[in-house]
C-alpha cells in the first residue's frame, strides 16, 4: 500500500522518562504493522528541531501519541496507554489513510 501523506502518526517522548521507555517498544511493535501505510515518527520532545511541532500540538506530557490528518483532523492520546489502545490508535490512522473518515 502506498504512503498516504494526509495521515501521519507521531509519538513524542523524552530521554530518561521511565513511562516513555516502557511505552516506546510497545508502540514500535504495533507501528511495524502499519509502516507501509502512512508515515510514523518518534520524536524527542526536548529536541529543538521538534519544538515548533510540539508547541503547535500543545504537548504537555509524555509520552504523547497523535494521529494527524490534513487538513484539520487529529486524535491525541497522552500517557502510556495499554496495547489495546495503541492498536486502536493505529486502526484510526489506517481507516483515515484508507477512507479519509474518522470513527
């Protein structure tokens, strides 16, 4: 399946964050199944290169996961969520990429 740049999944973490370190591998396991459907980014919220995006998305806590859909759609989840919710998040992104609808 071709990449659909209308939909992007973003995870913000910071080094040394225990919750982030526990969450990241679980997020990556689910992300592997979707890597050919849409772009997936794992970003350091403290990195100055990511500061503008983190500010625009109002990242106040990490880990923070987002499904972003152009032009205006967004799903936001803060905190280390269970695997089932990670799967739901990626399912939302897959439906968005495939159909352009949010459920």
